[in-house]
C-alpha cells in the first residue's frame, strides 16, 4: 500500500507499507482516510499492478463469486515404448463461500521424456485454471517434479530442452496475471495427480468437479 501524504501547507511525502493481506490493507486504508491527509492511496499486487481503493473493493467482490484460494497439484508420466504421456491435475478452490475440487487428466503424444511430460502436465494445469476463470490471484502449485518447480522459480538454470516449455508457461501466467507460489512436495503427497496421470496412460479419461463438505 502506498500513501501519498499531504500537509495543510501542501507539502507531500510518500509512505509505503509492508506486504499484507487485502482485507488487512483495506482496514488500514479506512483509518488512513480519516486523517484527511490523503492525496493518493494505491494498492500494489504481487505483479506490481496498482489499484485504487474503489477498484480493489470491486475486485474483491468479483473474486468472492469466482474461484479463489487456489491450491493445485500436477503430475506427468511417460511410457518410452508407446511414446505416450499421461498428465493429471487436481485443483482445490473456493467459490461463493464453498470449497470445490476439480480433477482432470489427458493423454498426450509427441513428447520425448518424463521431464517433458511433467512440464506438459504443468501447462495442462494452467489451461484448466484458465478454464475455471482464475486471474489476478496468487495460486499455489504443488508437485513432486522438483526440477520443474525449481526451474520455474528461477532457483535452478533452465536448459534448452526445457526452455520452450518455460516460455509457454510464463506467457500463460502473464496473460492470467497469476502470482505463482511453488511448493515442491513428496510423491506420496502428490498421489491424486499421480493416479490421474497413470489412468491417462492406460486410456482412462477423467474430468470431474465436486463440492467438498465443510470441516466442522
């Protein structure tokens, strides 16, 4: 949050807050406006896009009716004999005060390795996130393909073989204005996506969305 402070004699200075949740920022904004010393108040998201208070409140109302608080999983498998790949994804999200889970998989051709299958799975996940209507939000990406996640987060170098996939993924995320949060996990924690990828390799296609029961 960036506050342009103006004195009664029209002297100005700019104050910048620490990073905080939107709801918290709006609470501070309400209090700051009571000072009568606000020339301009802007809110910056993780992508560096500036929002006015009015725009931010409107966005939050829209988000409540759209998928948000997204936590996603991906996995890819590759069969060397058939040269086919199976990809599986799971997306948990909230919408209109309810929790949902979406599962989907696909069988792909013309891939060359298991590592490429993992990248294809991540891109397939982004396509499903786009289909859900998720945009201008942070999204948690979890998977046991640590190489993929570390390369996407720029922790590890990207080689020529993966470069085209990284470019496609980054272009898609830029289009959706998604702020990625990469969380590498173990294979057991990724069992849902792994099972979906295996089923895709066997020719069993799955696509489903269910509403989850609220925790008591």
